[in-house]
């Protein structure tokens, strides 16, 4: 796959888990990447014009003059994800837009999420578009893919996590109320929300506090607000 954009490429080059094959840059892009990376680049850069990068990344891609060909990151299990680092777990129930998932990963990195769990058949693949939207967070917060979300939620519950479905039909999400308890926060797809079985598997349903003048938030915005609220309980 091809990653592109300064933040996404610099983060991939700094990630020891990432296997990269080829770095292609414009003259200006190489200077900007060097400044972003802050040290000698670990792979020799191939110079090219913007037209070649447009061809590699797609004409509409905002590549900023840098593109990195890499292998996909190694898959991680739920159990490995729980050991990756402390913090909440974020579960996406059929959120399919790669830009939304990328933006959610960015918020997840900002608020110390351990990993993001998605259903394999109903989640975007690891692509340059997703990585660009994540702005480097794809290298920080692993995406764990499972076949069955409800079964994965049961695994999280067995591991001691409190599973909270984010939906306006419940109470108000109160991060301070969870204390030291580790939380798995579940978000549903745009428009459809949580599926019935997913909702029934949650330990509780809660929504973010917001004005009555607005019914809902975009899923990536809702994730950022909810993760901030959860972080209040850990400060």
C-alpha cells in the first residue's frame, strides 16, 4: 500500500512495527519530511515530480510531495490489544467511512486509547486515505479486526472492561463516574447507530451532553467528545 502526507509518512518511518519498501518524494517534499521527522531518514528517498506522486497516490490525494510504499501492519488480537497499553478501548460497530475512521484514530491517540476494535467485513481497509485522515495515529493506536462484534464485547467484559454504548437513548456519559474502571466505548454507524445485538451486549447506554438544538454529532466528533469525557475520570 502507499501512505502519503507528511504526518502519516513520518509516523510510519518512526514505527518499528512498520515494514516499508520505497520512499518517493519531490525536492520540496523531502525537505519538509526531513524537518517533520527531525533526524536522518531511515530509508533512501527516490526523487520524483508531483505527477508521479499523483499517479501513485491518486490525483485527488493531498500527498504533500511524499509517498511511502509499505506492508500492512501485522494483525493484532483483542488480547494483544489489551496488553498494548493501558487506557480505554474504542469499538466501532460498522463505521465504514475511511476519513471518519482516520479522524477517530487521531482522537483515540490524543486521549490514550489502547486500541480500536472494528468488524472486519464492515470497516475500511488500511489505506493511504485512512492514514492521511489519522495524521500519524494509525502508527500509534492499533486497529484490531474481529469477525463478530458482540462476541468481542463479551471478551472485553470477561477481561474486566465496562462496555458503554454511545447512544442518545441512555443517560449522560460521566467520565468521572467510572473511577478506576477500564471502559470500552462502542460507537455505531452514521445514521443507523448501534445494532440491536451490539446494544444488548453493552453494560450500559449513555450519550454525550449537548444542546437540545442539535440531535446528534458526526461519529468522529462524537468519539472525540466522549473520549474527552472519559479522560476526566483518569486525570
